[in-house]
C-alpha cells in the first residue's frame, strides 16, 4: 500500500506541468480550495477558539471548587488548595521582612497634618521584601486609643493624600478615620511613563510604570498585583499583633488589590471592593499589568469572593475608573502594550454577583450602589467599630529621612520594584539549578527518563497544554511549485474547530520507490510565511534555506506559524495566558498534526525528521522539540540567548523591555527554564546553535554563556560531545547554512554513506 502511494506521489511530481494551478492534489488528500490570506485566517481562527474558551471558562471553573459550608473551619479547609494556587499565580511567594512602620521624619521635625474628621496624618513607610518598602500615609484618631484598623487602597491614578483628604478627590480614608478607625493608605505604582527607561542606554518607552514592572516580574514568576498585595499583607503583619479587627477597602486598581489580598489572607475580617468587581471578565483587553497566568481557568471575580467567604464582603457596584491607554508613541518613546480601562457594565457586575451567590449558598455579600463617592457605611457595619483600649502614640523612625513629595515617593517605589526584580533575574541561575537537581545525568537513557516530569511541567505550566487535537487530519493540498528538481505543495490540516495547520511540502523529483528520506522542517520567523524560506525574492535573511535543502535531496516542510499580524497575533497571548495557554500552546499542537501527517507519507523516514528555525522560528526550535520528541534534532538560528535576561534586563540595550514584543514574556520562566534548560529537554538528541556575531538579538558573551551549560551537559556529563555544536559566523541576523547543513547531513545520515 505504501509503495503504491509512493508511486502515485512520484508520478504526480514527475508529470507536473508549468500550469501549477490546474495540478491535482497529492494522492490521499483532498483539493485545497481555501483562498486569500491563509496566515491571517489562521490567526483569526485561534482568536475564535479562545473567545469560545473565555466564554466557557466560568462554567468549567465549577469542577475546581468544592466548598464545604458545614462550618467556618471546614469551609476554610475546603478552599485552601484554591487559595494556594492563587498565591502561586500572583507570585506572592517571597518571605516578607519583619513587620514595622516608620515615620518619614524624627518626632522633632514631624508635624502630622489634621485631616477632615479630626484624624492626624503622617507620612510613613514599612518594609515588605528585601530592598522594597511600601510608602503612604497613616491616619490616627486623636484619642490615643487602639481602634479597629483599615488598609485603604487608592486607584493607580490616585495618591494617598487624596484619600486622606489632603488633596482633591474622594477622601474615603479620612471619612473612615473620622468614624474611629486607624487607617493606613499605601501608594500604588501609577500609570505614568516618566521612569520607564534607562537614560544610560538612551532608552525610553511609553510603557506605563505598571507595565514596565509587570513585564519583568511576570518572567520571574511574580506580578505587579502580587507585589502590591505583598505591601498590603506587610501592613497587616504590623497591625495584627493586637486583637483589633482588620479590614481592607479599595477603589479601582485598589479595589482589585483589596479583593486579592482578602482572598489570600484570612486575617481581614471585612473587605470592600469598589469600582472593580466584574473587571476580570475582560482582563485580556485591559492594561497588561493585570495579566495573571492561568487566572481565568480557576478564578473570576465570583471565585475570589468565595475565598473571602465566610468573612464579610461588601461589593460596590459602581462602574469604576476609566483609563484611555498608554500615551501615543512619539520621539522614540514606544513599546507599550495596548489596553484600556472602561466602565464595568452593570450586566457584567450582576452576572458575577449571581455566580457568587449561587456558589456561596447561604453566605451572601453585601451589595451597594455607589454614587460619586465610595460608600463606607456598610463596610463600617461589616467590620465593627469601637475603642479597644489604650495605645502608646505611634512614632517610629529608623534614622533615615526621605522626601515625602509624591513624585519622589513614586520614583522610589518604582525603582525598588525594578531593583528587586532585576536581582531575581541575577539569582535565577541558582534557582534553576535547585529546580533541576532531580535530573539524572548518569547516562543518556537515564537523563531522558528523568526529564519526563520536567517536560510535562514545561508543557503544562510554562507553555500551557491544550487538549489533544479533536479533528481528523483531513489533509488538503494543491501544487504551488514545479521546479527542475522538486515540486512544492500547499498543505492544510485540521487541529480544532476553527484552528488549522498550514505549510508547504517540498518533494525531490528523484525519490525512488521504497526509498525513505530524512525531512527538515524549516521554520520562518516573525511576520513570515513558508514562502519566505523558499523564494529568493521574499527575504534575504533566510537565504532560501528550504529551497537549498530540497535541492540537496531532503524532503522539506515549511510550516506557517501564527506569529503574523502585529498586535492581532500578540493579542492571542493576552487572551490565552489567563486561560493558562499561550501562542506556543497552539504551535505545539499544529506541529503535532504536521508530524502526524508527515509520518504517513511514503518516502519519509519518520525517525529522521529534523527542525531548523530562524528568529521566532528559533524560538520555536527551543520550545516545540523540547515537547515533541518526534523531532530527532533541533537547530536554533538567530535567536539563542540567555533568554531570561533578554526579556528582563534593563541594562541590556537589546532587551525586550524596550520593544513592543510583550508577547515574549512567559510566566515564571526565570525560575524553571532558560534556553539551556529547554535544550536539556531536547538532549540527548542532537542540538545546534547558529549565531551571527553582528546579530542584534543578543551579544556573543550572553549566547556563549548560556550555550556553555548545554555543552557541559552533552560533553562532560552525558559523554556525547558530538551531538551538540555552536557555529559563530561573521554576519548579521540570518541563516548561514554552512555548519548547520553539515550538522544535518551528519546526524540525518544524508546523503547515505
């Protein structure tokens, strides 16, 4: 049967005329009749798939929740696993500093200001993480007694002074102080872009401060929201040595932080969320600082409310603040991800409230309709009030003085989080070594076996593991090329409803009946198509390497990957990541389908299918063969890097911190898999790096540093030094096609010796 099909394939290739449009499809396939921009349609189909998944997510979450309402203790125990998963997704994983609160100035210089309602406000700070303080305002009632305590959190567009009544705006913190509460107001990172750059590198961006911190934090398994929750929890650490009731209330961004903090920490007896409940429904279209890996797979606003239960929860149905997005790019200031904040539709709030009430049973939140100001009466009733005994007047200083000017305070807060996250990157080698300590390098076979749990973690927790393809292959083909020694055929395969795999198959005309040849899968880069790796006029950086390889006698396949269409494809990441998926979740399944089909072709040796990709195709060369073991070797060209540093560093002039490519960030990659560790998953299969000295994607020193770890594994530990190489060549971001072609010939045994 295979010989008969091969004969038909050869006949089809040999008899092809120059009238390619009228050529028959390949044997065993249906005609490909789809026309137009196939790459664009692929991207649109993935969006359709994700829109369905986002709509279905609330119903699917139910399977992950098993609340036990029989008693408060039983309830807390039943939702504890959900709480811990939320903690991990937010990156609230670092040990906080010992609790303390310090005044900005010594007592002799401090003149607390009286706020509306009679409370006295002082500028304070409190330690959170090593090198990271929170700063804000502490308002104390004037009677010198212990009172219930409240952490009041502003929106990112507000200052603590505004909440304290020391500036324009809604002074709900001052009103709480006037009702007998001791109130601490933290500063949030704002949405200006003043500091989002590095003057030493002459780099500046229009990324809001919140996005700038979020990008690097996300790669290191933290989030900006997680950092801000840590600041709130550090304040709770200071308040809670007494038995006073403790509450948290917030508006806008502060409302979301308040809800997350109360969901994680049961010390809060009451929580009020104003202008934020219901906002997670469209988190993918909001500022990227709200992006949380896997959040919507388990948590919506209603599920966060379940983690607050059975404590008091007050939900203010107000629509919340609006924000029109980053400043327009100009004068070299660019790179910000799209995202806006609009009023939360009342129907969205009501839907989340309905889900919360349905899931919570007898426990119900208190719901209020806010007006121009945040309502506090229900929160006061929920938390309770009253004087709890004598207290020594607060005043503590650690001997340091610092400006209390809001602009200087904002810069300190920003710089500290940037510095903390940069240190996480610098320490990440050690973290990954600890993570990888269970890998067994006593032999190649032992290594491969011990890497299986790491491979599963990489696919599931880092890339995001989609279900196996649900559609039959249904291959459709049409001839596109008829060259002297080879033919080319467009191929389309089904993956999921609305999601397809597409590429171009190049077949040598001298294939003989019964012969099985190696295949090289040649992957294009950013904004590319399969024709870019084939046609000389398309893009010179590819050096027509697919054409050269088929002329060398290989069967060649050039897949279309969905990183095309600028912001359109990047928004796939925004929709996918809250569902615990990514662009590469789809790419892996598309390549799975491609390999499923290639293995059926006569003339193809299924054990000799290699991967070779440039640029974004080089990113694919690191990720797809790490998961898909049917690729017998992988070559990463014009991309290999100390990848975590490439994404995170603010001291590297070619870091992704300066570009629009917000799609590059992968949650907690820094703690698990840099490029060396991805290559560990490829080992003991052959692996090669192709690197031009003048390629701007990186610098030789970083590339060599990261590759040295791979060389050490192959040569020193696994004793297979001939299976890995790196070729440096004089040149820019391009295919060199010399050492790599020899590497392919050697390990694919071509031509046969």
